[in-house]
């Protein structure tokens, strides 16, 4: 069977490496390396590299890697087209194009850095101090603000957010995050709705906030490609899949990672995260393998257990959550929290290295 996997992030890599190797597997991605996206704030803080060549991760597996930007999927005649005109036919497609920082607020694309441009941000911050505004009080914005404040003490860091920072954590979790922000000298502007990013900073409902550098850490959006291909998508453009992670409109297409809206029993639609994105991808590969062997594919099972957040290199919070991903008053803060988060990041990337040799080794909580 010809299987094409598009996207080589956490989800695409997990799926490609777990597929039975008697298939012809082609892995297509915009870059020739896998980027540990969960470490992009570390990259902005000067970590030299967070990427590994695809050739290294797929060595000896028989997986053919292709570097190229996918511009279209024709889900009816089953082809994938790249920007340079190359075309790939498939029997089964694994769609894993992930997500990116939503830059739809005016001025973001022109005047702000996002996590995707971490190397450029690092270069700019190394060039000299000033006023830095990080927009977004979710986990990504907080990780950015704390990491950058710790690494670049000559920058005066502000966190600008509509809701309370880390609003999704428990009371204890939020308290620890607030303490870390204060310790690192990050000033927090809550209740602030940013209307536009300008060359001088931010225009907000409450007036202007001046900044020399703006980092945008708002919500994630997904590529329009799935909708354009005619796959059934939800209101955010994420592909709607069945319990075995196949598109409900096109059963030859499995959708994994952030690109998929997976209805998890008891927990609702999947959170855009590695925490569930990798399990989704691993299970999709199992479903493809099972069907190719003439067996029934099982429904996806998953249980949220924790949320993790780093607060610089020496502090963090591990937040225990219920089955539905809501927080309980149980956290592991401080150095221990930072260490557990580091172990989880290592597990995510390390599991790909291991899967090269042991395809079914990736484990997740069910
Ligand atoms: C700073 C930061 C910190 C984070 N921290 C955490 C965390 O602690 N825990 C957690 O669970 N999640 C975290 N996340 C979220 C996590 O990174 C994403 O949920 C995860 O990367 C999704 O994996 P994915 O494989 O679906 O997509 P991605 O990792 O985004 O990979 C998508 C892949 O598709 C490729 N691609 C995209 N478009 C095209 C195209 N048109 N043609 C060809 N290739 C294309 C990309 O190059 C990439 O290889 C964090 C994100 C950021 C930005």
C-alpha cells in the first residue's frame, strides 16, 4: 500500500515511524528536519538548535523523505501536490500539517515575532536591551515571558493578556506562576485586549503600550488546506475524524495532531498539544496497520493526566488534571516541576528516536 504522510512535526513523525514497514511510506514536509516546537521559547532564549534532520530520524526504516511545501490535496483522486509542481498519489494519506500562531490581528505579521521565528527573535534580543512585550497569557505566552526575562535581564519584559495569566490552571498553579513572573521582574497587564501591533508597540482598548519588540503568543490556527481539500472540518478548520481517526468525509485520509478535532469521550475536543497529538498519531498508525492486515481498527482511547509549564530553566509547574483536562488543586512546582517538564520534552523527542528501531514503543495514558 502507498501511504503518504504530510507534515513531519510530532504527529507526522510518530505516525510515519509506527506504520508497518512493508508499506511504501513517503514523508513530505516543508523542512528537512523535525523541530521540537515545544522548545521554541528555549530557542528564542539562545538554545543553539531544537531540530533534528529527518534523514537521521528515519535512517534504516525505508521511509522516503521529501522536502517540499504541500499546496493542495485532492482527496477524491488521492493526490498531494507540492509548490514546485511535484505530485504524489496515495492509497492512504496521513494529514499532519499541525498548526501555527494565529497572526490575524492587524500588524502581527509585520511588527511582531511569533514562536515560529524563534531564531530571529533570539538574534534581535541579543542585539541589546529595551522594552519587550509578550502578548498572550496562556501557557505559551508565559513560557516565553519567563524564559526571555531569565535569559535577557537587560530587557524589561511585560506580559499583556486579556484573561488572568494561566487561567486554565488551578488556584495553586496560578499563584505559583504569578510568583515566578514577579521574581523574574515581568510586569503583567491583565484585562488588556490588543487591537493592533504597531511599529512602536501595541494599540489596546486601554491605550497604547510602547515596546521595542513584540512577541505574539495568541492562539493557534490551522492551515486552510484541509478545508480546501474538501475534508469535513469544524469551525476552526480542524478536520473532523471518527473514533479511529479517519476523516468522516474521506475514509482514506487519517488526520492527526493539532490538525484533527478528535472527540475524546469524557473530555471533549482534543487540545492542540503534543500531550494528545502524539497519542492520536500513534493510534492512527495502529488503525492503518490493523485495516491493512484485514483486522478491525479500535476506537482511540486517551486520558489527560497533567499539564506542564516551564518558568525559565529552573522553575515550572506540573498541574494535575481530571479526565476532562480540568485542573485539580494538586501541583508540583519549582525545580522538581521544571525537571519533570524537561523529562516529558525528552520523552516526546526521544520516543521518535526509539521508534526508528522499535516502531511500537511509544506509550500513552489511556
Ligand atoms: C513555544 C511553544 C511551547 C509549547 N509547549 C507545549 C507543551 O509544553 N506541551 C504540549 O503538549 N504542547 C506544547 N506546545 C504545542 C505543540 O508544540 C503542538 O501542539 C505540537 O507541535 C503539534 O504537533 P503537530 O505534529 O500536530 O504539528 P507541528 O509540530 O506544528 O508540525 C507540523 C509539521 O507540518 C509541516 N507543515 C506545515 N504546513 C506544511 C505544508 N503546507 N507543507 C509541508 N509541510 C508543512 C511543518 O513544517 C511541521 O513539520 C507548544 C507550542 C509552542 C509554540
